[in-house]
C-alpha cells in the first residue's frame, strides 16, 4: 500500500513502514547518522530540509531524490534503515538504494524495500528503467537485487556490480514469482 500527499510518501509492507521523515523524527535522524559521522542536531535539520525539498520536486518519470526511513511496524518510531530512489547520483539514471541496521540484516527487510521501491518507480512514477549497484564483496545485496528481478548489467571500474530492471522485466518478474 502506497500513500502520497504533499511531498510525503508512505509505503507499507507486511512488516515495514517506509516513509518520508518529519521534524518529529529528528532525534532518530541524529541517532542513525551519528556513527561514524558524529552528526549534530543542526546537520540533521539540514538533512531533513534537503529531503523535504527534493521530495517536493519528484514527479512522474523525474525523481530528484526520494529518501525514506525504514521503520518496523512493531517499533514505528525507531528508524532501522534508509532506502529510496536517487535521480541525481548518476547522470541520466535513477538508482535505488537501501541500508538496514547491521543487527537487523538477513531478515528479508532489504528485499521488501527493493520490491516496494520498484513498484513505486514503475507503477506510481511511470519509470521505464531503474538501476542499482553493490560492492563486489556484498553478496547479500547482490542477492536482494536478484530476488527483486534485477539483472546484473555490467561492472563499475572498481569491480562493483551494476544492476538494472526495465518495465517489461519488472512485469514479467511479477507474473513469474
């Protein structure tokens, strides 16, 4: 289930809530970004403002940057990770990203996030193709993208994997899953 209103996005899975952060989340933003960055409250407010401004710019086929906090439904006030779609990371590409707290990995949360982000991109935002990537040693992320139907396309110069999925492959993956 996806809800959108006034630049805010909320996506619900069986276990998770992916949503735009608000000022009421500021302490969680600081906590999440504190290590290793030694995040300050002022920096967290700047990050919040940046996210709110970029979310307002997002339009069908033109995502500037969509950053969603990940919450478990059992603890809806505690951020357990981040995910989203970035239209500014690589020229001419919209790239999905995700990061789950280390102690909560390998529970299927990243896969749930990626599947919902792809649904959002293709169904709600009318995208034709979405990209992703992971470090060559990150076998778990590699597997997450495969489970979501993404195909390894190429490698970056450093050997990290580049994935993609287009609208047709996405539709095929949904019917074959």
